[in-house]
């Protein structure tokens, strides 16, 4: 069951094909300078993640502690995993879980929590990241 909505972050992404993993297509996505709110604070987000196609056509994505959230009173790092697929329009959609670690007071409520998310990327590369605290 989803808990309270804790964030909404959006902005540009870029994707490139990288070396296949176990013979399956793999893409690297960079999301730099996304902005929005997280735990009530205005934030800027930077992250790079890889997504590898599985045999069933879905993609497994992972951001291995390579995400950074900046806010007025400090920073947070995050790791995330998700499962997704291309959309009919040419974008991507992922659903997954993220874990944040911070010493910033404004984001401290996220420490030790599983935060579930929807990550929607439109065909033009604009991403929308919606986050909920897991109840």
C-alpha cells in the first residue's frame, strides 16, 4: 500500500546505448539538473542509471548509489532499482524503490525508508519522478 506522496521532480534526461549485458541491450540514462520538491524541500537532482532488457522484453534499471539530491541545507544520496518498459509513444516508464541517505535536516524524514516511485520519460526525454513513502 502506498503511503503519503513525498516528492515530485522533473526535468531533462539523455539516453545512450552502452555495451550489452549478457547479450541483452543496455542503456545508460543521465538525468542532470532535475528540479522539484522532496519531503517538502525544494531540490535539484542528478543521477545516472543503467537499464538492461530482460528476455521478456521488460527492462531492469539500477542507480547504484549514483544519485544526488541537493537542497538549501545539504545533500542526499540515493540508490534505486526498478522495472520498466518502453511506451507506445516512444518514451519509457519505470516503477521501483529508492533509498535515500542524508544529513540535511529538510530530507532527514527519508532516512531508513523505502520510497516507491513512478519514473515516466516522454519521447522528448523529459522525465517526471513521483515518489511515495511506503506505508
